[in-house]
C-alpha cells in the first residue's frame, strides 16, 4: 500500500499540537522509514567522530576500538528497538509509559531525570560541534576567538529550539530531507579519509589487563551505553507510526537507524585519530579533509540541529508527564535556556575526555536500572499488554497505583550497583567493585541486571489477572507477528 503523508500530499507541515495523550490513529501516518531517517539524523553527527576518537585517546588500538563499537552497538541498538516497539503498540510516549512500573506519580522520578538529561544533551552536542567547526574554520584561514564560539553556539541553539517548538512533523520533515544529503557528504569524507590518512590499525599504548579495562570503559561510553543513552526517547517518535506496520518493521527501522551511523562515524573518527593519539579529535578531523572543508562544515552544522531537536522535543514531553500545565512550546524554550547553561560549562572545560566521560557516566548509571525495570515490567510481567487509559487516570484511581515503591527501591539498588562497578576518569565516580576487578567498567550491566532482577522478584505478584489488558495495537501485533 502506498504511503501518503503530509510531505507526499503537498500539504504544508502542520504545527504539532499533540502533548502526552495517546496519538490518535488518524494522526499516525509515519512509517519505519521515517523512523530510520529520524534516528539516522540523530546519530550522523560530529559527536560520533569524537566518540570513536575516544577509544584511541584511552589507549586502545583501532581494531580494539572498532570491535567494542560494533559489538556494543549490536546489543545497545537491539534494546533500543524493543523500547521503540512499546510506543508503536500503544501510541504513548516513553515517560508516560513509565507510569506502568513506577506508578502514576512515582513516574515523576524518571520523568525529572529524563527532562534534565535531554536538556543537558543540548549543551553537550553543541559544544562538540563548536570544537569541530572551529577546527574547520582554522583550515579556511580564520582563527575564531572565544566570542565567535559563543555566537555560533547560541545561534545553533536558537535554530534547533525553533524547529522543536514546531513539533514532531517538522522534525520528521527536517530529518527526511536533510539526512540523505548529509549522508552523501559523509560518504565522500569517508573515501577521502581512507585515501589521505595513514591508518594505524594495531598501535596501542596498552597491554593485557589495561586493554581490557579501557575496552570496558569504552563499551559503557559508546558501545552498549550509546544505545542505552537513547532509550528514554524511543517511544516519543515511534508512537506516530501507522498501526498497519508490524513490530518487526518498527524494530529494524529504529535499530538500523541507530546502528549504521553510530558505527560508521565512530569508525571514521577512530581511524583518523589513530594517526595521532595526542591531538584534539576535532583538530584531527578538520585537518584531514583539505578542499572538503566547506562540505564538512555543512555536515558539522547540520549534526547538532538534527540531534538536538529530538532532545528539546523529548524534554518537553518529559516535563508534561510531570503534570505540568504549561504549553509544550514554552517548555521547549526553557530547555534551550538550560541547554545553553550546560554549553557554557563545557566551553570552559579544559579536558574533552574527562568532561565527556563524566557526562556519559551520569547518564548510563541511572538509565540502565530504569531500563531493566521497564523491560521486566512491559515484556516479562505484562507480556506487552498495558491498560493505556489507566496510564492517564488520576493517582487515586490509577490501576498502577500512586507510587510503586518496589520500582523506586529497585531503581535505587540498581543505581548503587551501577556505581559500584563503574570506573571512569573522575576518581569520585570510581566504584569499589570496579577497582577490585582490575578497574573494569560494567556499570551498565550491573545496574540493569540488579534493578530488573530485584523488580521481577518483588513486583511479579503486583501484575495479576485484570490489571493488564491488551490495546488494539497489541492484539493486532500478537496476531500478525
């Protein structure tokens, strides 16, 4: 059946008036290909060049870095696909779905964390793109000062806030039409890098246990951890997908949209960085491409916009899930302000590696246990069946209760377990288990297994007959898949 959307019908892109209520079937006109472009756009961004370079900075060889990136993202992107299926089945965004496990107001806990997370990513992404953009400008003979960095950064921030305020349909159109162009330029850049760069495949400053330690740290930062860092966003966009598409199609559309650009660009960044382990990643990337600096600059400036419009939009949905009675566009504007504050913090930072490692740890340590609880709640205890109407009932009448302390307790236990097996560049975040086991970092796994396992043991009797019923979408999926 031919797909007819607002883009193909010639209608102007409408303002997205949806909040956190379930998206009506008539408004769900997106396809798995739209999801692919959305998540491709979110990850075909300069930050992934830097992520690949991080492996080299940590002392790993190029081969080791690529191995971690590929294996880790197979796992992380598969988990991400499962979360996207939740939104497709229900038409509900991710933080409202959290009410099933945490309770009607207990879900405020992950909701606040997600809101702050999304706002913080605004500053992180813009900071990294500024570092790269300034390197490109140096290649063009313009050595911009700090004033120019701030001006460009705040200009990018304003553009992405305006797109996110307009909403989902504008985001979808932006990604659909700009990402293929950015991908084409990236292909040329990849070919040029392969020709111009003398790649060092096996050069490493580490051996034995030191290599394994750095590989576990990289796995947390950009392997499994990278897919996990997006889990709290996933259903916000899949909820617009047409109900006649299967769960399998949604899974692959989102998983591949995440996996392909992340692995591709991280490999490119690592290959370029392998020529000089001491250089700033942004300077390495900018210096390689010579006559391609103008197209490179276009890709660099596209990257944070394509990523951050998702951050702003999801931050506004997370805020609305807290029962905040403010128009979505005002929350999006506020997200831009807070993101600008984070941007200033990173611009004043002296160490890329330490700042980014610190940031990723703060994300993974809380998202992993939340993800373990959510997976157990939706796929194990409720078997993909959830009372959508009950998600919106007042706390005193909600079938999921007001606050589910089992989920809150499991989350706290998972946070402690994640911290205990975390080893980052910041000494205060290094846990006792990580130090005792050779400075390894399995914080993502410890947090997810402890929180998910404890929640299963303590909450399995909470989901009984009559407390979980199928939605129309779930019933169709069960019959068709």
